[in-house]
């Protein structure tokens, strides 16, 4: 064993690496089986009680560092295996993993144990054939047939366990959700549909514009935000989201640096500008930690008439190749809005261009640019170095743009 463990994987051939992975899995399974057998006997003797522990799961958590829920689950599985001889034999031989054994033990409840004993050979055969996910579905179906009352009870318990929590830790947001099957099906279907849209968009951006695609995890998170964005865009009579931003006086004067979103965390100046395109930003200028120097009015956001004008001018996100419908985009200010500044942008419809959430981020934090030529009114999509990637053309029935007034550059 020691010689095997001391072997450097870099010294192995491809075939040896494949064989080694299989060996590791069998060894891990046999070690898991040995652990379950040990916990089974240790629990039967209640050895844990000698240390004053309330339960075997609590002792495991306190003495091994594992989570309390993990300790309780290990004791539950070990106890169930006392009535599962065929499962135990296959487990000890390394033929079915702990993950699959854990699923099988859910079928060996007191209410279904007699039926499980009759069907164990068949269910273990399925465990050797199927993956964990498919085995979960099979056991759930088996339970619904042999114990319909229990299945209804489990469904009721899942419904009661549903919930979600949001947390902010040092400026990073965390979301945790527990869903009942119906909620999960609805949520997952919409999430996957949006992720597929983003996958196609990333492929076009990479092929046509050379923009690196997002990771799967990034697309999943962006799809969650897109759900909220589309909900906000169809809010009807509900007020638009209003965001309070706190900014230091010197930073505010300089127009650079970072600001802090109330109840969230710090954001860059570019992120603040992007938020200002659509959300109502309430500016709170402060001195030091607590003195509020100015609590300004909310910045204007495009009104219904301006959005209708944009919808007539652009049918989709303005970035070439992006087919996200205009109603699911944010209106980007070609000239950033700054109250009271002579060259500050306005919410004039002629200076608003629809951009989906992904491309709106690229234009701000991603260093890409959407610019307008004051002489020709041509709008261009550029890289950070100013290289023109494409000219933006309206794809709706309105194509005329009135001449801009003033030397805005």
C-alpha cells in the first residue's frame, strides 16, 4: 500500500493512470464500507455516551471535525445497513459507492423494510448499473409505489422545508435556496433557457468580436440576475428599483474611485455609472464615517415614452449579433449622466442605446466602448484601445437621428 501511495502519477503511462483512478475508487469505497461497519458496532455499544455526547452524530462532529449533519447521516446509514445484507456485501466488495448506498438506505425505512428485503437484490442490481442521480429517481419511484402515504408525507415535508436566504459577507453576496420539486422544475427550466441564450450569445461574441466566453458558473449567476432584470422591466405599476449609493466627498468631486451601495458593498466608479443608466441612483455624499453632506434626488431613468422610442429604433440589444429582445435590455447612456455638469449626458432618447446585461457590463467594467460621432451621429462599438469593432445600426422602423447640439465628445 505504501509503495502504491508513494508512486508519482507523473511517472505513469496513460493506461496506468486510468487503472489507478479505478483502483482509487474501489479503495475509497472499501474504506467507506469499513468506516460504516466500525460506526455500526461503535453505535450499537453506544461508545459515544462515555464521553458525555448526546448522540453518535454529535460525538462524530465534536471529535472528527465533520459537520453535525454529516455525522448524523453517517450514523443513520450505518444503522440502516444492519438490515441490508446484500447491499453491505456489495459495499464491502467495492462494487457500489457510499453515495449509492446512502440512496439505497432511504428505501429501507421501517415502513418499507419488509418490501425492501424482498426487492433488495433487484435494487442493488440497479445500483451497480445506474449513476447516483438516476438511482435517486428510481428509489423515489419505488417508494411512491410501495409507500404512497409516505411519499405524500415526504412531499409535504419538502414543501415545508423550502426557503431561501441572502447574505452579504465583506461585499460579496451569497444566495442559498432549498426548493420543493415543483418550484425547482419551474426555476430550473427558466434558468436553463436563459443560460442557453447566453451560451449562444457568448459563441457569437467570441467568433465575431473575439470576446472570451463566460464560464458555466458565471452564466448561471448572470441568468439569475437576468431573471430579476426582466422582472423589473415588466414591473407594470410597481416603482423602479431605487439604489442608495454612499460616496466620499473627495471621491465625488474627483468623479473616480469607488462608492458603497447601501446594504451591499463597494463598487467601482464604472459600476456606478452602469447602474445609473437604468436604476434610480440616490446619491449620499458623506464626510468621514457618518456626516451626510448631501442627500441628492434620484437620478432620472428612461421613462416609458423613451423606452418605446428605443423599441421602435432597436428591436434587440444594439451590439451586433446579439438577439436579446429590447424589452429585456437596459438603456445605456451614450453620454454618462452627471447632474449640473456642462458636458453631462441626458436621458434624451437619441442618446440611449439598448444593451443586454452582459454587453452593458462589457461597455462599462469590460473596457469596451459605445461612442457617438457628433458630426455624423454614427454610433460605434469599440475596443478599449479605440479600435472600431462594428458600427451600430438601428434594426427597427425608425432610423433617423436628429443632429446633436453642443460639442459633446
